C-alpha cells in the first residue's frame, strides 16, 4: 500500500481537498443521469459505488476527524447503501500509512527518542492504519508490543474539519438553529479526547482493571513509561479482527460465547461504571485462537450522567413505554419533547419514538434475545426506510434529544450490529453477577 509522506493540516488545504471530492461526485451524478436517459432501468448501484470510492479516497489522505466520520457512518448498515458501508468500513483498520521517515520524526517529537533507541526491534511498516493513528509491532525485554502513533496535525484540525462538515450534517439530519450546536460540540469534545493518548492510557487501565472478571474477554497491558500524548505502547495481542472472524464458519456455540462476552462487557460498563467504550466497531475487537474476545482500543469513552441514565433506561421497560404518562414525562426529561412544542409536534414525536423505542428496546424485554433473528433486523430496516422517506419528518425540527443520545445510541447501534454479525443468543441479565 502507498505510504504518506505528509498529511494536509491547514484549514484551506483540507477544505480544498473536500471541494475536489465534491466535484468528482458531481461528475458521477452527471454520468448517472446520462445513462438514465439512454436506459431508464439504470439503477443507482454504480453511482453509489463511484461516490463511495471518491468520498473514501478523498478522506483517507486527510485522516483525522474527516476519516473518523466515515468510520462512524460505516456502522450505519440500515441507513446507508451497502457500497458506502463496505467502502467506509476500510477506515476501521486499513488506510494508507505514514512513511517510515515521518514515523521516526513523529516518534522523536513525542518521546524525544527514535524508535530504535527505545525498543529492541521496531518494524518500520505499520501493521494497521486507521483514522487517527497507526500501529507498529515492536519488541522490548522479551515482550512483543503494539505501538500506536498518532498522525501529525490530527488534533489541531478537528475544529476546522467539523466546521466544513457542519453545513452538510445540518441538512442531512434536519437540524435547525443554535440548538444544534450542542451536538457538534459533543462530537468535537469526544474527538479531541480521542487524540489525547495520555487520557486513553488512563481510561484503558481503569476500564480493563474493572472488567477483568468478565469471562471470555481479554485486554492488553498498557505501558505508561513508553507512552506519551501522541504515542501508546501496549501488549501485542494476536487474533483476527472481528469483521474477519464473522466471515468464517464459526459455530453457534462460539457466536453465543463471544456475543455474551461482548454484551456483558458493555452492560457492566454502562450499569456498573456509568461510562462506556463508545466505539463498538469491528476494528476495535479481535478474536484469538481460544475464541476469546480482545478489546484493543479505549480512545472513545462516554460518561453517562445520572440525569440521562435514569430516564434513558426507564424507557427500556415495557411498562414505561405502555404507560402514556410515564412515557411522556421521560420524553421531556430526555429533551425529545420540549415546552415550546405545538400539540401537533407532541403527538407526532410521541408516536415516532413509541415506534422506535418499542423496537430498539425489545432486547431488554426478555431474559434472552437472539440477535441473529432476521425478523428483528428486517423491522429495523423497514423502520429506517420509512423514516428516511417520511416527508413530515423533514418538516419538523430535528433538534431532538439530549446531547448524550449521540454516543449512547452509537454504542447500542454498534453493539447490536456486532451481535448480529455473531448471530448471538445472549442472556440479557447475565452481566448483573459481575456488578459489585
């Protein structure tokens, strides 16, 4: 794979790269319309393929928050055409890496030594390259290590990248007015946290120590003396990425085992720690030869305040959803309904969220749940298609819900998708035995 000798860091340079990508997309649409005139049966499949390729190619050289957005979108399997999901999923662990000279320069800047001065061996070619950093294999004192190096300029370009993306996102998600600022600020703050590797090491140590008693999930050890604000050193963990593993012919027993570990890991964090690994994409998990799960990245951790946690999980109960008074009160507590809403808006959003919550909270309504159930997933797909095509939704103010929904919903969407890939049958309340 071609390596990068530099990454655009200036606002103008990064914006111009996105403008060029936009021009290519315009050309793709023109080509599609030309074919459509000649053959009315022409589908959008080729257009989606071309657009997904051009968007990904434009973002992968920018890295950072621009590429992180693609990574997040790759998890939205029910909202995006498959061409986008497949192409954007490459951002999870397969993008052009930094060249060896740039790696050495970055290492010297943040550990004040070159790699060969710190480690017994250091492989100059990266093993994995993702949106914010890339991983190299190294050895020291008989231990095999993974060394994650952050791309230069990523932290400094977050605000300018989001400023470029903001107008597009505002139109996509029907956001209006100054109230939408809380969502963009939440994303910006989380992305800034993800570039603070000292914070990531501290979070990694805290959460792995707390979760060590959960069976069938393993964690690397982190080395603070070999880490800095832009470099993390941890144990090298051997296994297949979860996305690769789920393409193999694994047994139902294995899928259930891994799925239960994943479910217990997430529920323990949310209910026991009130903070959670909020980036559940396949690139952050491995499966080893013993069919155990390995969590390898704790850059994105979402703290869950009581003011959100309590009403959020109250609405996971069937009795809360079916009781109109409780249901309505919780919607106000979660900022889904607002005092300024008209009677029409209240009725509309109560109906909308009743449908959504009745479906998405269904895994919590029984002692066990089969995430391989295709009926459940077809209902999700149908609901997503309905909301995308519903013209009335576009007329309503889209600024709905607490800012905490962003990463909590992302966590559950990602978790559900991973469990679906594993076709896992899980015991819903199994995690409770690991709580203090």
